[in-house]
C-alpha cells in the first residue's frame, strides 16, 4: 500500500496563517518530482502548533491537490486517545487515505496502555493506521512484542520507525509478518532499513530533494544497490544538515534556496535556523547538486 519516498510535509505559514497557495504549489511539485505519498500534519508540519481548523485545512488542501495521484497519510496522533480518534475520523471524512498516529507523548503509557490506545484508534478508524514510533520525542517506545500484537488488527498496516535501531526491522518483520509495511523515519538510515526489509521512508529530506529521494528509493526497489549507495552519499550531508537546528527550521530555509520565495516562517516556540545551520544547509545543497 505504501512504499518509496513519502515526504513529511512542512506547513508553509504567511503572517502566522497557513499559506494555502504555497502549500498547493508545494504538493503539486512534490508529486511532479516523483514522491510516492504525502504526510501532512506530522512533526515536520509543525502539527503541535496547528489549531483544529488549521489541521483540517491542511489535510483538505493536500487531499484536494493530490487528487488521488498519490496516497495521503494524515497525521492525527496525540497523547489523548479520544482526541486522536476524533482527528482520525475527521481526516478520513476529508479524504485522507490513511492516518499516522504517534506513540502518545508526555504521559508515558505502559505497553498495555499503548496497545489499548492504538487498538481504540484502529477500531474507530475508517481508514488504515500507520503507527509512528519516535522515542526521542515521545519518551515512550512501543516494543516489538506490542507492535506484533496490534499488527494483528486489520486496520493497523504499517509502522514509521524512527527508533534509530536497524535491528528493529528484522525483529518487527518476524513479530508482525513479512507483509506488514515498515517505513523508515530516519533519512540517514533508509539504505540499511530497506536492505533489512523496509519499503520506504517517511522523509524530511524529500521536502527539499524529492526527485533525488524518489530515485534513491526506486534504485533499491530495483535492486540497484550501487546506484542507491551513490545517491546516499550525495544526500547524506543534507540528511545531517536538516537537523543542525530545531526541525523544520533548516528544512524551510533549504526550501527557500531550492524554491525561491517559499515561506520560511515558523511558529513559536520554533525560530529561524541559526547562521551556522544555514551554512551547513548551503554546503549540503551544493554537495547534492541542488544549488
């Protein structure tokens, strides 16, 4: 169902409002450049700063512009199960093909609580659910065993794994079955992730380099591992540079370099990328041949 290069889209803002025109043009560009799916309202989309109306507006805009050309996986997870269910139903009503539900953050649920949380979302969801495991942000970490348990639910079809632990791919492949879709949440590990059984990446870098990221994923699908390695070498400095300051500040700056006029505005508590971060991004963009 999901594969390849799937950008976790930034949300463009102008004068502290969602810039629908910039978002629409950005979605069109992503699809034209070869992206295999789109994730609005994820961490990179500054979802924590969006109110309910803006959350719906972003999803609706991405769904409308995508127009069925690629799947839209809308971020709907929160640390409140009922709120996550409500956002999931709203995303489905807006036409999203699936939802991305993050491991609940801040309240540090047990493994039993995590299983109950995702099962409740899946029971209520009209569309497939992708589990998002990112312990560096949530503190809680869904275990291999718990993921294997909830993967039996027909609506829970994939995981975005941002644990940074490549061994998880093999362990989850055994626990969840070979047909369970595993997507990397770390651009810098996507080569190894796919070699171990992954099917793609929900990517930050693909915001900036969608064509290269798509070609990288396609090379692996076609067993062109030497080509994939060449593309990895070309993209690796950019993967690193986009996290030299709080994300997505460096990504929005990078987009302003490859798409002049793209809004770099962020919402507090995030601020503009530092000068050191901008220099790192510029060097990485040159290395990748993007500027």
